[in-house]
C-alpha cells in the first residue's frame, strides 16, 4: 500500500486498465423509512456477493445512503417508473 505522500492529491477518476471497480446505485426510498445503521446489511450483502464472485474480499468499499443521480440517471429512473 502506498504511503500518503505517494498517493496522487487530486486523482478522483483514476482507472487502471488491468483493474475493475464495480459501481451500483439503488433506490429510492424516503429517508424516514430507513432504520438506524441501515448501511450495514447492504454493505454485508455486497461484500458477500463480491467474495462469492471473486473468491476474495474487496480491498475497499465506499457505501452509504448519501448518493445522488446524474441528470441522465434521473431521466432513466423516472422514465422506468410505472
């Protein structure tokens, strides 16, 4: 693992062709319906699925209920609603 001094300072979209990062956005639900610590079960399920698929645990995972949608994602999400 590189030390803090070796890490790029502003590299927020770094990709390496030999590595893959899976991304998912799922929702929506009113925040008032989310119980305390509701990130835990979702995080555990994704970690277990990752392990089942790859045979190893993820090196990192960023999760939480604070995500949003881009304009394009919002358009698609709203278009798919009944």
